[in-house]
C-alpha cells in the first residue's frame, strides 16, 4: 500500500465515534490468534495484528521489574 492511499484512509476516519467492522476491514490486513499457554498459573493467549499501512506494530513492554497499573 502506498503512503498517499494510507493518508486518504486515515483522513477519512479522523472523527470516529464508534469502531465498526468496516473501519477494521479498512485498516487490518489480518489478525492471528495463537494457541493458549499457561504462565504462572494463568492462561495467556498471544494475538498478532498486521495492519495494511504499517505491518505489525509491537508496543513497548514494561520491564519485568517495573510494576504495571
């Protein structure tokens, strides 16, 4: 996907009040759901979202020694 096309899509949705399936289909290339695992007695399931414009975005994770809110 080219940059101009991406900008047009983003500008089209600058005032989103509700996330609809149509908006998701416009931006998401695919969603992958992985097999659940047990970690520290809890069930954890990894999910990967691949966006049309930027590919996969992996947000920064807190360090193990930091407390999360």
